[in-house]
């Protein structure tokens, strides 16, 4: 048996579990881990690739972006004791909320001093417990291999999610017996639908005249988008993806019926859901911003819910039939059953859905100065092709992006869906760029989201991680301002001021171009919508030449209200709707 430090065993296990990249910041209590990474790199000649973040929360979001970019990826974030762990909590929360597996590793004070209020010693396992599948301070060196094996087992089994392992420095340094060569990952458990359950769903579906499939993020997690599309085509049933499931079926597919919801939705998507009589939800949560009020959402419809987590069935409302299953396993099972059936024709219903998609469109083409945000997304549709990976988190920028952009492939809309922390976008985009360095990565932020973790741009400059960051700047907390309309106020949401160093900005305050350039990146500012196409083309040239992030800031009108509501049958439209094809020139179906 080989004698080694427990922390050397931990690094060896990371490699055996398929980890290739680590995002983090060294510190005194986690230095043994960094020493183990260095020793591993010397011994093997190809150690773990470490990306040095500027903030530990940024490292956790980079790990999220890395995981979300490709099936099978697990992002790892590393930090020292105390505040490093507490900084990771937001990343662990957003990963937990969206069923994203990431592994957080923290250093800790020596075991004997954990109860003595040692410097930067905090019970991080207790703090992280509610937002992880496992949060454990490993107190015995001999437990380190088992703790890491269990971490990967839990992250991959059932509903995916994050794990935190906290390693006291003396535990890291202690020697243990460990055989790296015979280590094997633990078997992964995912529940699978039975043939009888698949047949029952098909029986219920056969009774429907106007069925829909609601495709959730669980399909993306299961890497089963191809099976979803095959099922939709076999059954001739339109698909309404959730925000987390966007891209499971391409926006240009004839059966893509649009997204439904209160904010990140299409007019035709809501209308089609309201016209349906049967909804098969696969790998979705019935999130409140998708459903709105349940009385409206459920009225007159039969619901089947398929989810990997047993306690999700009935959590929001009791479906007419529930199936506990991994989304991919369910889709494969129901496909096998459906191929052996005579299936009803649904030509009239499919045509009806397509007609709505071709007629109920919002206007994007505006020539106003300052720029209206709708025009930005129209030009993004022109400039960026189906291979583009979009990254966004929250705000009017994200809501409008979901209403107007087009996504054609799974994992090409990478979004923090439930938690929505400001500042998530830039570090997550860097994680995506690390995971898929050849893909065009386009991040989308409002000015406030961009300012939250703007320091992480330096990571992209240091490690040559080019991506394009579109910043729509209205110098406002736009979503909060719009929400304040219900209170009749516009209070504490203005970000503008007279910048003494950049008077040309007027009242727009922060000079994002100068800040981005100071962090080693390139940046462009656009004030005229006619300049957008050229700016995007120039940004791509700068990315190719300098291999750094490039920011394209678009100066918007300060007040724009984006379509939203409290019920899916009463979403308020604040702008003129499209009435000619020229009003929505990049729509996937020309306006009829």
C-alpha cells in the first residue's frame, strides 16, 4: 500500500473522477492542497489546470459555468478557511437551486482548535448544509478518500447538486495508506421509469386533443435533448421549454412552441399553453415565474410530471400522474413504448401553434437614440449564429434577452435560473470559456450585474479566455425600478452620476470602457443602433487578436418597461407590437 499525505490522495481522486480544471484562490489553510497539485503536475507532467479567480464567489460561479457547459463536467472551486467558504455560499446556492453539481473545497483550522475561535475558523459545514447535498468537515485523515468518493457519488446521483468538503490543515498533511491505482468511482444511482409508467403516460396523452410537452432543465442535465426532439416528432406534440430547458429543442424547429411564463416568455408561448388541454412536464419544477397563478395555469388541463427527485412530485401542485425518473431514462422508455403504438395525428393542433408563432410577435426594430434594448437583441440575432453560447443571470437584460434572442442547441443558454445573483454572468462566462475554448461565448448583462464582479475580467485577460460581454447600460436598476411601479415610486434605483473623469458620459456614471481596459480587456461603446453590427464584428476581431474578453457597452434609454405580468393570461405589453415583418426582422418565422 502506498503511503502518502491525505491531500495527495484527494488530488489523485480528483483526477480519477475526471476533474481537469480547478478555479480558486490559495491561502494558508489550503496551501497543502496547492502543494499537492504542484507535486501531481511535476510527477505526471499534466496536472490539474488552475484558474486563479479574483474573488472566491467568482471562483464558485466559474465552477458553475464550467459544469453547465458540457455533460459530465463537474466544476471545482477551492479556497482557504473562513471567508473563502462563506464567499462560496452564493455559488453553492445557485448551483443547488438549478441542480448543478460543483465541488467546493475549503481549508480549515487544525482539528484541535476548531472550538477555540481560531483565526478564520468557522463552521462552514453548518453554514453550507442547507444549500448542498453534503457539507462535511473531514476530521480524520483516513476519511479523506471516502469523503471525496461520496462527494462525486452524491453530485451525480439523483437530482444533481453541489457538495462542500472542508479539510482541516492537519488532516490534509497527515499521512495515510492509499492505493490510487485501484480507486474506482462509486456507482451512480438515477431512478428510471418503468414500461408500465411509460404506457400510462401514453394512454393519458392519447386522450388529449391539444397536448404540450414542457421541457425542463432536467433534460439538459440528463443530456437527453436529442431524445426529447425525437419524442416530440414521433408524437407530433409541440414543446414549450422552460428557461432552464431553453435549447433542448431549437427555436427554429417546427414543434418549438415558445416559452411560457410571466417574464422570460413569448406571447405565442403563453397563448399556446392556455389553449392546451394536456401538459407533460419533464425535468421541470413548475417554477412560479413559469406558471404564475396556478388557477390560471392549471385550468382545464391534465398534468403529468416526470422528475428525478421524488419530493418534487406534488411540491408545487399535485399532478394527475407523477413519474419519478431521470429525464433521459424516461424519454428512452417512452420512445420505446411509443414506437410500438398507432399514434393519433395532430396536424391541426400543430398548425394552430405554428400560426400563433407566426403572428403573435413583439417588435424589435427601433431606430431610437438612446438605443432601445429590443434593437440590441435583434442585432445580436444577426451577428451571432446557432453555435453561440449565451450566458446571463438576472434583470431586464436577461428577461428581454429571453424574449428576443434565439437559442438552437442545449447548453447554449447558460443561465442562473432560480437564485439569480447579480455578478454571476462574468465569472460564469469565464467558466464556460474554459470548458469550451473554441465556442463563441457571448455574455449578457445589465450595468449593475456587470459592476458586481467586474474584477473577474482580469482573469480572462490573465489566462487568455476571450469572450464577448454585451452590457446594456441604462444606468438604472431596471427590473427593480419596473417592480416599483406598483408602489408608485422610483426610489434608490438610479445608478447615474456625473463622472468627473468621463464627462462625455453625461449622467450615466461608471465608465465601463475605461474600467474594462484597466483590467486588461478591450472595450467598445455604442450609442447609435446603426453601429451595433460593426461593433460586434470589431469585437470578434479584437478577441481573435488579443485573446482577452471584449466588452461591448450599449448606452440605452434609461427607462424601458419590458413585457411581464402576474398571470400568463395577462402579461402587460409596454411597447408597440409587431404588425409587419419589418418590425421583427430576425423572428424565426416571418410575421404573417
